[in-house]
C-alpha cells in the first residue's frame, strides 16, 4: 500500500518556525494478519510568513534640509570727543578643525582700540593718518572690566621685546579714574624711534560708555562654535 501526504503551508503572520516530524501510519494488508506499520520521516521545514502592508512601518518624511545661517557681523563702536576719537572693534575667536573631528580655538577673541587725534577747526574732524591701534587680550579685557570707580590699570606693548631692537617701538595704554569720579581716562602713548613718532592721545570715557565697553568685551571674549 502506498500512502501519499500533501502538506499545505499555513500563513501565520509575523511568525517563522522550523520543525522536524516523524509521522507513523497504520493500515491493513490482505496478505497478512498483522497490521503493517509504515513510518515516514518528513524533512526539516522552514516556514516564514510575509508581513502584509498592514504591518509595514509607516515611512517617515525626510528631515528638512540644513539651512546655513548668515555669518555673524560685529559692529564697531566709536566715541567722538573734542580732542580725539576712540573706536572699538570686537574681533571674534578663530577655530581650527582637528583630524579627530573636534574643534579647538586657534586664536582667542580680542578688542582692537583705534585712537585718532582731532583736527583743529572743525567738529568731528579727525586725522586718521595718525591713527594708533592697541589690542587687548582676553585676560586684559577681564582686568579692565573688573576695574572699580577708583581703579586703574596699564598695558604695555613692545613688538621687539627680547630682540636686539627692543625699546624702539613702545606702546602704553593707561586707564586712570577721572578726578571728578565720572569715569576713566584712556591714554595711549606711542614711541616709535624708527619713524620718529612720539605721541599721546587722551580720550575720557564716562561710566555709561564704559558699560557699553563691557558688552563689547563680552562679544570679543565669546568662545562659540562656528
């Protein structure tokens, strides 16, 4: 007697299984009084049901494109006084990219002071050809910000310090309180023996104006990522 079995796959959502079965069949044979036994071993079956659209995860919309922000603009601030003008220019820090992908500060921010003496015979006429500049570093700006009403400070520059031409160019910025207590006097003295220049430029700064300086200093010291 020949037995045949048809196995139909059963769709089971989101399931999969592997099974091995041994099925035994018993039947009657006319030529024998005994009941024959036929054993059929099925091969290993692997059934995997395909998910329908109902189980498909919804498609997410693509992220919005990254929009580059416009570069930040730093505005100068000027104090026009009777004998001179003082312009402050905040300079933001500069950054460099490392091979690891990290970002480091390659140059700290600073404030550039620009002094120009007045030209006689007119209002707000200044000789920018005689302009003198002086920059304050982060630590120096902190020292200036922390000045009290009667405090004073002094900063010295010599580009040839430690070299054979030391002392030929010397700049000194002094900040001293005004006698009436209304603010501070900024005095920049420049001695340049190479160009035969010896000049001092004075600019009085009130307490309110110094408060504006503090805001500019904060911008110059700002250590933000690009």
